[in-house]
C-alpha cells in the first residue's frame, strides 16, 4: 500500500489534511485578498459579523477588519509554529542522536542537561525568555524552541539507543563505516517517522504557546497573529464575542488539524502500529 | 492410553484471512480429531496455519480471521456457534492453553499465585484461601522448586522454564479435558525444553487428557506425539500415527522436512595436520557490569571466563552453548563489537583486542559477521545493492565498482543480480540471510563469524542456507567461527566444536569427538536433551 | 487659591456636600472596591505609587486637602497664614487628633515628617523641600515653614500622598524601611489598617476615634486584588464590588458597566493629578531630532479618534503643553489638527528618507497597546517607517532611562501647578539618564529654562502668567514632545454609594465622607 | 534501607540540580533589561538620583554580579531567599503564603485530569470503532487543541456572567467571614472553574495516552493468557490491561505535574487565583528578582519532588524496578 493510501485510511487524518491545506491556502492568499495592512482602521469599530457588507467577520475595537487579521494571522501562526519547531529539531535531534549513539558519559552529561531544562516549568521559562529578549517574532520563536527541544532529544535518544544495537547498525560498524556515516545514513533515516510525527504535534503546541504568550501581552506588536487577536480581544470579550471567537476557532482548527495529520502520519509511517490500534 | 474417543473433532474447517493478506485462507478444509489420552502434534513451518485451528477452538482468532466452513466439535458442541460468553465458560475450565513465549505470557505486575488463582476466580471455584492452597499444590505438581516462594514471586523473578511451568499449572488448574500447547518449548534452551516436554508427557499420562501440541520441530514430535498432522499452506499434508509418519513419510513435503533436520550423522573428520592458526584467542575475559548509580547497585555478569582457542585458516570452529553461556559475547569480541577486558585476540599476528578508534575501523574489514535475525540485520531504508556495497565503499572502493561486485555476490549466493535494486522487505527470511552472507563476503574477510546464522529460519530454509555456507566454504576456503545453540547444526558444518557454559569452555575437540564421545557431563546432558535423538538413534 | 495673601480659609463640611447629594447620610456598611495593581506597601511617603496612594489615602493624611477646583481645604491643619513676602507659611493644627495607636498628633510629627522622613525617602517631597529653609514647631500645634525665595505652588504641595504625616514616635531613630510598623501602617486617617491577604484583599476598618465627629460613615473598606481586567469588570457586574476606582477596568468595559442599572460614573477626582498622555520624541538623534518631523507626527495622529474610540470620548485633546485645567493655559494657540497631508508635506520638506523609527507603547494595559497600534498605523499612512518595540514595565523603564527609543508613550501627573508637574518635562537641567519621568526627550532651550524659573518664583500668583504664556508659545512651535490627550479617568460606582468623590484627588480620600444608601 | 539510600541519593542529586538552576536563573534574569530600582522609582511617579542610589544600596544592586550571586546562593543555603523589592516582604514568606493556593489548584486539577483521563481513556479503549469511543476521542482532541486561556474566558462568561452559578475569580468570598466547613465549601466553589479549566487540557492528554497505552497493552501475550483462562472482559481490562497501561501514564503524569505550575500562570491570572504562578508573572514584570528567583527555585523544587514521588509510585506499581536494585 502506498504511503498516501495508508494515510488516507485514517479518515480523521484526511479531514485534518483538508483543514490544514485550507489554512495554508488562507495564509498564501492573504496578501492577494487583503492587500492592505491588517492594522488599517477601515470601518466603524465593533461591527458585528455580517453587519456591514465586505466585513464578514466584523471589525475589532479600532475598526480593523477581523477577516483580514485572520488571513494574515494564519501566515504568522504557521510560520512561528514551523520555524520554532525546526529550531527545536535542530537542537534536539543532534543532541539526542549523540547521546543515544555514544551512550556512557556523553549520554549522561547531555541527559542531565536536558533534564535540567525540563525541571523549569516550560511555560514559565518561555515567559521569562521572551520578557528578557523583549517580544519579537525572533524571541518568541527562540523561546518556544528552547522549551520544546527536550522531548525531541529524548525521543531521538531513545530511538538511537534502541537502533544502535540493531544488527544492521552493527554490520555497518563492522564494514568500517565511520560513526558519522552510521549516525546519518544508518540510524537517522530510521528515526524519521517518529520525529515527523512528533514534529507535527510540536507545530501545534508551538501555535498554542505563541497564542498564550500573546495573551499575556508578550507577542510581537508588529505582526498580526491569532494569539495577538485573542489577547487584544480579551478585554472586550463581553461586548464583541466574535473578536476572540474567530481566532480562537482558527487556533483550535489548526491545532486539531495538525494533530489529526500527526496521527495519520503515525499510521502511515508505522503501518504495524496502525493495524494494532484500529 | 489412546481410547479413541475424540474430545475434539475438527471437521472441514476453513478460516478466511482478511482481504489483502498473502493468501485467502488461513486453513482450508482441515479435519482432524484429538482423542482422550493422546498427544496430537500439529506440525508445520511458519505460515502453515498450524496454530489457527487451535485459536478457533479457544475462540481467540486474530481480528479479521473468520470461519467460513466446517465445524469444531468439542464434547458434541460446535464451538464455532458459541457466543463469546459461552466460549469463555469453556476456556480455562474445560480447555486449557499454553503459549510459546513464557517471558511475555504472564502479567508482569501480578504475583504468580494470584495469576493462578484467577483461573479459579474466573469460573467461581473455591474461596480465596482455598485458591491459594490449590495454586500451591499445582506449583508443586509442575515441579517448581520452592513452590512456597514461587507462589509469591513475580514472573520476572522466575526463569523461562519456571514460567512455562507456571503457565502449565494455570492451564491445568481446573483439570481440563483438552490441553492446547502452542509451541510451548520453542523459546527454551534445549535442556529446559527436554524437561518441559517430559512434564507435559507426564501430566498427560497422569490425567489422561487430550493434548493438542503445536510445533515446528520434528524432533519434538518424535519425543511426544501419539499422532501427527503435518500442515503446509493451510492444508493438511499428512495425518497419521507418529511412528508411521516419522519413519515412512508418504508425502514429499514431510519427507523433505524430515531430511532437512540436521542429522546425528557426523561428517568425517576433515583430517590432516592443522596449519598455523589464523585466529588465536588467549585468556579472554569479559565482565558485564550493569552500572549501579541511583537505582540499583552494580551487578556483574562474567560473560567470558579465561577463554582460549585457535582457529586455523579454512577451518570452521563451532561454539555451542545454551543462552547465557557467553557464546555470543565471544563472537562479538572476536569481531570487536565488544572489547574484551583482558586477553588477546591475535588475527594473523595482529592483536585485534588492542585496536581502537580509527585504526580498528580500518582493520575491521578483515573479520565480518553474519547475523542471526534476517529482519533486523538489513537496514529497511537501503536497497540491497547498497547494503552490500557500503562495506567496500567505506573502505575506499569506488561506488560503481562496489555495486558491480555486489551484483556478482548476489549471483554467488543465488539471488541473482536483479536483487540489487530491491529493498529488504521484498525478500523472505532465507533470502535475507543470503544477502547477509553476501554482505559479509563483500570485504573478502579473513574470518567470518556466524552468530546463530540459521536459528531464526524454518528447518527447510535452514538446510538450504547451511548448504550454501558449505558450498561457499569449499569454493572460497572460508574460515568460519560458527556460533549456535544447536549441537546438531554444529556437528553438521563444523570441524571443531567448543562447548561453553557460563562463560567457560567446557569441552573442545573435533566434531566427531564431541558428538560421539563427549567427555564432559554437561556435553552429554546437552546431547541427551536433543529432542528426537532417541528416536533417531533407534532408527540408526 | 485665594488671591489675597491674608485670607484665612476655614474648613466647612458644607463645601464638600455641595458636590454630593443633600440626603441625610446613613451610618454603617462596608464598601468593596478594587485596587489594581497590588500596591508594594502601604506606608505613604515610603511608597508613592498610585495604588499605594489610593489605599493608604484613607489611612494617612496630609496637612491639607484640595477641592475639585484645587482650592486647599483644611485637613490636619485647621488654618494657615502666608506672609506678605510669600516666604513664611504658618500652619495651625487640629488639637484633638490621635494616631491609630492612640498617641496624640502634634507639631513635632509634622517637623519630623517633613524635615527628616521625607527628606530622606521621598523624591517628590524633596523637590518641594529644596525651596524650604527651615521648619519649626513653635508650639504643640503650630508649624512654621520658612522659604528661601517665593515658590508659587508651595501651598498646593501638601496633599496627603506626597506630603504624608507619619508618626514620629514610631519612626524616629529607626531604619525607616525596615521598621516593623511598615506591615501595619499607623496614620491619622478615617480608616485603620486591618489586614492584607496578599494577592486577595486589603481590609481597612473604621477609625472610631476619628477627629471629625460622625465620620467616617462606613464600617470599613475592602480593597480586592484582581489581576485580570475582565475579571475586575465581572466583579462589578455581579455585585462583588461597589466601586471601580479610575483605571481599574479597561476603557472598553466602561460604556457597558456605566450603562448598567444602578451604576453611576464620574470623571471628577482627577483634577489634582490631571494625567496627561504624551508621546516622548527623542530630540537628540534620528528623524525625531528634526522639529518638522515632530510637527508632522502631531499632524499625522488622529487624536480625536483615539479619544472617541479608545477613551470612550472622555478626556480632552490638548492644545499644547498645558492642559485645559492647568493654571495659566494659553488659549490662543493654533491647534494641531489631524492633517495627514500637512504631515506628508513636512516630511517631504525635511527630506525624510524612511529611516526606521522605533515606537515604545506604554505597557499599562490594553488601551495603551491599542493606542500605540493606532498611532503606528497613523504614522505609517503618512509614510513613516514605524516599528513597535514591545516591552514590559522593566524594559520600558530601561529604554526611556537610557534614551534608547525614538517615540514613546507615557502619561504624567500635573500635581495642580505647572511648576510641580509640567516644568519637569522641559527644563534642560532635568535631563538625566536613569529616570523615565524627567526631561526624557532631551529638549534644551535656555529661554524655556529661564521662563519656567521666573514663573515658579514670581509672586504674587498673577505675575506668573506672562512667563508661562511665552513658554507655551515656544513649546507649541518646537513640539519637544507629542501632546496626546488629557485623560478622563472615570470612577464607576453604584448609585447608592453616596458622597463618594469629594476632592481633587478622587478615590484617594473618598471614603472619608462616603456612605451607603442601603 | 534501600529506600533510605535511594532517597538520600535522589536528594543529593536534587540539591545539585537546584543549585544549577539557581545559578542559571540568576544569570538569565541579570540579562533582562531594566533594573528593579528604576522600576520602583518609575512606579513612584517621581524620582531623583538619591532615591535610586538608596534603593540600589539597600538591595545590594550596586554590588558586582558575582557578589550578588554569592550572597544569593549563600542566603539560600540558610533558607534565606532574600527580600522582595516590590512587595516589601521576605520572599520566603510571600511564597509560602501563596504556595498553598497553587498546590490546591494544581493538585485538584491534577487529580481531576488524571482520574477523568484514565476513566475516559479506558472507556474509549474499550469502545474502539464505536461511536461513543470516537466521541470521547473527538472531545479529547478538541480540549487538547483549545487554548487554555480561551476556555477560561469562555467559562467565566458562561458560568459566572450569564448563568451566575459560580464565582468568577478569587479563592474565597471576601467579607463573608466564613470559617470551618462553610469556608471549605466556599473555597471549593471558587475552585471549580479554575481547576476544571486547567484540568481539561491535561485530561485530554491523559485520555489519549490511556487509550493508546491500553490498546497497546491489550496486544500483549498476557492478555491472551488471561482470555484463555476464561476471565470476563471487564476483569481483563481492569486487572491486566489497565494495570500495565498505567505504567507509562505514571511517568507522564509525573512530568506533567511539575509543568502544571507553569500552566497555572494563565489560569491564576484569568481567575485571580492568589497562587505563585501569578506572583511569578508579576514579579517578572516588576523585575522583582529575588521573588522571581525564589519562585523559580520553588517550582523547580516542586518538579523534583514530583519526580521523586513519581519514582516511588512507579516502584510501587512495577515490582520489576524494586527487584532490579
């Protein structure tokens, strides 16, 4: 069975994929459909959805178009999710690989280091990091990456530990391949599927984290993200439910879709497990 | 003992596999009886569907497998028509079952006594304290040492053989009329296997049960079977009294299977003076220390204890022993996947034990290994050609040359050059083992270590691979260190045999000496434990 | 402020009730209100931030109070006299005043508070005290302040939050900051400190020995601590609290809350502080160093929009540096109306090349964030390349203190007199790194320094106007900072809370006279 | 004896980790812009050089960093966490005052999420491919995907504002003067919304995990053995599948318990719950370094305590660990 066929067997995953594609499409189309800055105050404030033509989702506290914000926000949220996950992978994968492959003292040292990061509550650490670096897309991405790499390292380490004694790895050592080649060519490709699955969930978590940071006022003030929109709408949640409702639903759908896709990937990449699970 | 009343009668049973499986039916039109007081052996290689009928009897068919025809009559009742609840009332009470893997078949978190008592509980028998008493009596009956302690033990505190005894105790707790044993000794060492077989036979006689015994091993069949049912591809190939089938197999397949069993016959000593040794192992020691640290105090296992032997060029040395004997550690030390604590490993004069890092890496091509597990020994993401060529490439051979060489090697091991572009999962276990051999040959090593290279294979495949090795040995005058738990296999291919126990060498000598005139008690014990040996000896 | 130097102002309760209702007050009841954020401590004089002033304003008192017209009213001083040369101020104290621990309040306490306690701890009091040559207690109930030169706003600087009376018998000879009594503040005010459940509530109870017969009417005041703005609004809606002091709920909630049944709203009580929102513009470097750029910013900002949308139409768009209720406002200046085209012209004229301009919002809640977004968009629309730099309070302080910004929001109190409030933002000798409250923009103009000096020390009062008018004309042209809005900070309360805001400091001393009509 | 030894070893390790965390956090916080004296001066609305100098001297901020670090670390060794600049109280008093509230909130949420998660997860595992099972999983997924603060806001609007059933904020009704049982009831009422909100997300995690873990455990050989014994499915699920499936959940729960303190920051802010999460956020904004460091110290200590408890529970649950030592 092909990869996609296996993926498509999980109907939830298919739904997730469709939602995700729709959101990506939103992000791509944003500059075409709403070429003006989403910060532009274009109408009377607090227009309810459908109240005025052309403002399907209403306007916010300052008369900015919610739909425009939502579309532009898709781009920002996805970007922050993707980049912070990539950075976390860049930290976590090599660390976990080295710790898991070499074991012994190196492993000990690296794992203490990892545990150390896990001992400080994630969210608190993220807040402090953003506060220290001052809120900006870069600092948020970095903070999210810094708090989310330890699980990657642990996963990769566990995979490497179980694979490093696999017979094909030992065979590779026996024929004289270097450690680097073994790590990169023999083991790493075989750890990709759990990493991909984890990464898809991490993107979702990153989007949630970003929104939580923005909610506390630690978002980048120059970009319109969903988290920012909820954070900004929180004070007027009573007057204007739609201001926090739509971005809230957008986050929910995105995170949901990413999770569904993650499950689908898990099924498709680990077909044995999928059969057992169903 | 056989009074010919069938306890279980399978009639025209056909079980359909789910769509997309490699064949339509797990078993097709299968009929046999199991009578009181007899042991009915269902024999077959993997994929023959030998366990399926048993699963149907128990109502434990895997998901997606469903009966489409036939009936399974137990005490006059068609089990296939029972509801799950009715079926449940039979299980444990009137039909008992034991499984292959004693290590995983017991709940790791429950005490042994509680797990046995559960059987009584499931069928509402006895009160709480009586259940414990009964459990204790059962443990005694199945011959567990110190049953008072064992009853309070957790499974991980027992050895594999003891766990299998617990399983048997559970299966027999309510004195069922029928016992189904699904490969109950496959995972055990040969001496333990002999004891468990003895126990089953003994209990069967004492209780007069009907036993349905599923196995792949004709040796086991010879030990226990009253009647035999040989299966292949979901169909019965041959059915009859054990002696008849073993002695006069009518069907070709049965005959082939029987012939594939490594026989007791030992090859003639390949005589002559032994030349200067290629490998000279001197006083090798290796201790495994589980690191203490916070959770557990350090523990030591002496895996190799002052091991010395030599291997001449072109010679095959067999290392034989049960699990925990240190035979695999020895092999891994020789290829330097492990570093010995002390002692020397001289390979044509180079002390391999002293090499490290890059120097070791560059010398590695001189000793190669054939691994046990045909599924784990090939990287699922690499094409077969690359898997073979990666060795030469790592040692500086240009890619296209290495690939051409890979094609030649694949021809040599009988897979054909077209295999280079395929992935491992497209091959069967035996074929993969051939790929593994090709990979080991690719570097023209001076020595090849084969670690249980055929033990994961079905007996007919095993024979073919052994044949290939033999052929290659002749053609390429290989030097081979052959590690196996199976004395008969060793006897077949080795010039010299070394018997190991608990890290020490117990006995070493030519295959003939060791096999026919063992000097040590342990070696004799090993030989006696080989199932079917008595039968074969009688035939010889 | 009286125009003749010999006027004797006598306390009359009738004056305060002129603002409130004429009903017969009822005794009893506890008022629940909100303090946001939680104050760092309650000893006024040691801490002078806004939440401390609000809560401790009921515990501590000063010599004088101020009406909503900023006229001085007696508090601990029963009456006072000013000498003809404006150099000697004599205060006659009430005689029956006791501290909460039962000790009598005397002139010695006043001398200690002013001369020792505030000189050591209180920067805002220090600023006034530098004009004072000596403070003497001539008898138990008379204190004489002698000034080195006339200081116009002297009489308006005795407000309780700035010039608190603290008990000498408790603090003398101790390390003030480590004094045990700081956890249980002792004042002379209408309410005594009862308990402080950190993060939850501060409770004050009636001072039964209060010197004003019959006051206070209330049995106590509970100051709830609720960190989330939306929750604070809910607390008022579901009846948990009766009074929302200015600044406790987000502006967006105000229309809804004030429209509730039985809810009243007042924007009185801000007169003394008159918070004035401004946009610091760095006069030292970058585009903001150019006067034309700063003028362009004034034209580009739609201040009316900000007032109407963000501040619910409350507050006034200022003409220039002096607010509408500041003394000596020059009304003849031409307003900087919203005029993007004019802004673009000015930018063209100066040759603005799109250099990045960093904008610091004020990290004090959503309204300020929104406002920064509006200004950012206003400026972008005339072609200014604005980047908003998000900061928290710490970062904001740091950047302003280090002058590391181009544009920055702030708001400043006016303290009733230009010499106390407005001056500090423009005088060149007030340029000093490390504080976000001085001349942060780095504006240097000798003439302005001169004019402000002359205005502060001119005597009598009428003589000050001419200097201030000239100063305003210069500032109006130079635009050293952006003048955004005179903030209207309303107090919302249940209509059955009577007689609430009676003075120019609003809620700070409001509970003295308040009563519940229940 | 064994436990004692283990405990001492763990404690030693904990001390080392805590020491490192103190140093790490100290340095981290020093990197933050803005000094506490300036912020306090800023809050006062007026300042001069003298005022700043006094503050810096008073809190030792005029000393070089290593001196400050040394003072701080040696202070901690004697359980002296310093003085909160902003709140004017010893840090230890402040934290101990707020800690019980956080423990009550997170403890309740933890127990609630774990219990519900395991129950729902087992139900879903038993109802694979049935609509009810899918419904549970869909709900779990939705709770997992919903931002916690958003749920909190919506819950306040719904339950406190529109329905008026539950108090929207705070830990008890101020001024009601409840004592004893009435107070407990009052606190419980205040606890419902924040604890439920905080629990939902974690419940979703446990539900998913329990289901997956149970499905995996139900593939194990011993389950087949249990079936061969003729045990009823319910007994098998509970005694064999669930018990084994719980092991990975214990590990996860131990990790999450510590992280809940972080999650409580949002909940405590929205619901005005007087706990240390909120205190932390305020301390951060006010650059109240000592307080912030103290809270970090305590939350890290909590995480470590939870880890030790997890270990002990795991050892109780899994006999294999005990034997290995």
